[in-house]
């Protein structure tokens, strides 16, 4: 039996064009971060404060729970 797989095209990111694009994107990201570091770090406290409600909500799994109050134990 012949189990040859049909030729799959090379992914874009592994082509010469894709690698060149990744290189240019890496250079652009470096300069963007290095030139705007003060702005990014200045906004960090506000981002942490904005995350508090989301972390509270998703950390508790929401406040619906299983219908029992927090102080209720198994009183059977």
C-alpha cells in the first residue's frame, strides 16, 4: 500500500515573506516599546485597578453559586 500524503503548502510564517514580515514586526515592536515605555508604565497602576472587578468576579466564579448562602452549612 502506498501511504504518501499529498503535498501540503508551506505555512505563510515559514515562507521567506513571512519570516521577513516577522522580522520587521519584531523591530517595530522593539522601537514602539522602547520609545513609549514611560507611557506604558505610567498606565500600569490604572490597568491594575481596572482589573480588580474582573478578577473579583471571575475569581469567585460569579456570585450565583449553588443557591446557598455563605454561612449555610449542611444541617441535615
